[in-house]
């Protein structure tokens, strides 16, 4: 995206976040009681934050996670009939809608670029179940959607670029063709219920392992995160767009200001990636790499019912012809309803 759009988007998101925090600070009493409702999150992942415009260029997501021990009819049936040892866990449902966008490095070329990543959009909805145990958090999430022109990525990028006078993307006619998509992801994280602390600052190490199976992505992944802060919640990591290292999006209220920093890495062994291997109107010659590493660092600030989180991600090359690693940022704003 163009420099003008980068400045506009960065200023807009930061302004929204600070405004929400300020409104909650003014509206809530000094000693607020913890909220019992669910958490809604608005998330934007974009290479705007790293001053690039290529590969995974934009991800938008609106998500909701229910309060603890709250499941819908399907979630209740799954935990009662399919989840081993369900009596040892607290369950909650999560729901989300999102769109992801991928482009080659050079947006000014209208002809096919067989040696670069194809244009692609992914529009989806997700249904998840989160199981919180004494020493772990397990998430199962099903994403259903469509890859291709029906995802609307061309319309979004064309209109946003025209509004902010960004570079015109000329190659969307060569995007991956319409394909229905379904992915099931299961991830298990280990945690200590009583993390060590020093002078009121807590430390938590969260190893994880998981897999995604579907016709959009098929992969296995593993890694770990270090979280440092005060008033750490049971699932500290923020909601993200997969395949990024993600948490459930839940958090506890605080009576003052809560904060935490986090850093982590996740290694992925990939068997299939539609965004590199999907059907295009031309013959692609890119060579997908079977292993990819994500490293991330971020910070979060909580003010009673609100939380704002920012993350920077470095992703190694996903195909051999790629010109270096990817870097993008993720900004999320969450609040209790």
C-alpha cells in the first residue's frame, strides 16, 4: 500500500484505540467490578506497519469470544460427546468473520507474474471452542469461506488505494480462481496456573503445538511464547489471523492499568497452501518452501474493560523466488460487552 495510505491507516487505528481507552477511563468508576460478558475484538494485520506492500498484505478480522463456561447448543454437544475428559475444563465458544489479502511484490504489472506470489483473497467465517484447564488451553476452530474473486479483495484494495491515492494494483484479473475453503485447526498451549513473579511482575512461558487440516492450508506447527507483565490472564496472547500464533482473544478486567509484553516463535511444516498453489489463469512456477518460521514481539495495555495490543511479525520466505522475509504488524482493540 502507498505511503499515504500507510500514514492514514496508522493514524486512524491509533486514534480509534486511544479514543476507546479514554472513553472507558472516563465512563468507568475507579474500582470497577470485573465484567462477566464476552469479549469482542477488531483486528487489522497489515504490512503498512513495516513500510512494505507485498505477499501477505492485509488481514481484517472481527471476533467474539463468550464468557467462561458459556457454550451454544453445538458447543455443548461437542464437549459432552466428543471432548475427552470434558469435566476437567471450562469451555467457551468463539466466532469470527475475516478477510485476508495476498499480492505479488510489483502491483504495477497487469500481466501474469509466474515467478511471484499470485493475487488472492480469502473471505471466511469461523466457529471455535476453547477449553481451559488447570495447566493448558486447547482451541479447536473451523473456518469456512471462499478463495478467489468472490472474496472481494480486489474491490477492497482498488477502492482503498483510490481513496488515499495509493499505487493502482493492476494484476487482480490474474488472481486465484474461486474455490470454496474449509480448514480445521486444533492448538494446545501449556501454562502454569501460578506463574513466577518478581516485585509484582509475572513471567509465563507458553509452549504450543497444533495442526491445520483443510483445502486452504494443511500444516503442523509448534513453538513457544514468553509473556511478562502484571495481572496476567489465563490466555494472554491476543486474537490473530491464522496461521499466525494466536490466542483466544479473552482477557480479564483490571481495577487499574494492566500490561504485558510478549515474544515468541512458531515453526510450521506445510503440506499445502492454496495462496501459493491455488488454480490461476496462468501456469505458476513458484517453488513453495515446506518449512516457515514466524517470530513475533508485542505489547498490550488493559484499562478496565478495554485492551489494545500491537504485534510485529517476521515471517521467513514462503517460496524460493521470494525476495526476502515478510514483516507485518497487527493492531487489535478489544473490550468486554
